[in-house]
């Protein structure tokens, strides 16, 4: 299982005065590195966590409760050989003091990460936006708890990440029947896929995260291979024994909306709208299992008895 760790470093410091200069070496330089705790794609397990990460750090050199910025939005890239995230460029520990770290993932390509600080220089919050996840291959977004440690560290340090989205999954099968049942497309209505994420670290507890969502849109559940977000054609032939599942959809947590399913039975098209209730919550995976009940048309025929009619007594 992957975990996130931070490795310690010692540095060379120089002490000088007007009459002399001396150098004190406290050990070899040690590079900061991370090992995962929790490519585009959805992080389903720790093994999927290979994104580059963004790390912001502050440093209290005198250990008096007053921090200053050590680095902002530092990029750490996964190295498969060591299973560590190493800085680009490399980052090194100071030789003393207290430090705080917070991580976001994946490292942004187009959006911006902006930290802000308390009056004593501690990390107050980190604002990440605008994140646009209306992509053919949606990407997961995760944020870490605050890591507070004394520098330098020589042992592994944990950094735990949490999911910022809710994950929607749907599966389909039919009842046992010879009928041809085909799911043409499935969509979720009026969901938020883009917004601004604000992460507020809490000392000794889970970080708090909130979204400022953009405009709602409808989103198709996509097949494993597709040509674009707007092409939601599934054309999946259902079976009774094995369910069919398209790709999941990641949405910003909000009130649940509707899932619309368009399908055919022996070539005749039908539409089913499932109205959901409650709220989608951050970090939860929701799975909706649908079974299309195929009922054969059968008639039970009854013929009324003949009704007797007296034609009278006739003599010829």
C-alpha cells in the first residue's frame, strides 16, 4: 500500500561576522520526497495514485511560532522506481525549525493554486481554481491534511489525501429474456463539473474543503472508448447475468439531480428518468444498479359461449 512520506535533509550553514567567517557542516544534503497515501483518471485505490502533486510549505526557523514561506506550489513528480514524489527542482530540508506542509493533486496544468497565510505566517488556506473537469477523461482532485513536523526529519512522514469530488457509477442488466435490450445513452442532469476549491488546513485534524461551483450542465456517462464528451453513445447490449458499467462521472458535491436512461427493447425506444433525493457528498462513491424488467406480451384468451336464440316452432 502506498503512503506519503517526507524525507529529511541537513544543510550547510554559514556564520559570519566582521572579523571572521566559519562554516559549520551538519550532514549531507537530503532531498525532500513523498510517498503516496491514497495520467488522468479516477483514483480508485492507492495504486492509482501516480499524479504529480503540488506542495506548499512554511518554516518557523526560530521555533517561536512565527512562520515564513519556504516554497509555494512546489511540483513533486512520481518516480516509479522508488515510488517517491521528487521535487522539480529538488527541494531540501532546513537544518532546524518547525515546518508545515499541505498538498494538492494533481499538479495544475492551467488552473492556479494560491495560498494565504495567518498573521503568524501559518498556512490559513489554499485556493485552487478554476478547475474544469468536463473532460473526456475526467481527473480526480485530492487534497491533504496539514503536516506539521520539526526540521530536519530523518524518518518517513505521513501525508494523507482526501477526495474532493463525489463519484457516480451506474450498472445495467436485464431480466432473463430473449428480448434484445440495448442501452443507447445515460446522462446525469444539471451537475457541476467546474469550480473553485478552497482547502482550509486544521492542525491535528482533517482539512476542510469547500467548492464554489460554476454553472450546472448535463453530462453523459461515457464508454471505455469514445471520441468526446458530447458523444455519449453507449449502444450496450444487456445481459441477465453480467452487468454493464460505463465510465464513472465525477461531480462537485451538491444536491442530487436526475439520471436519464434511453434504451430500446427489440428496437422500440424508451426513456426512463430516475429522480434522486438527498445530497452527493465529498469523497463518497455512489453506485446505482438498474435492472430493465423485460416482460413478454402474453394473452390469456377466452371465448364466450354461444348465446342460444329460439327461432320458433315452424311447420312446413
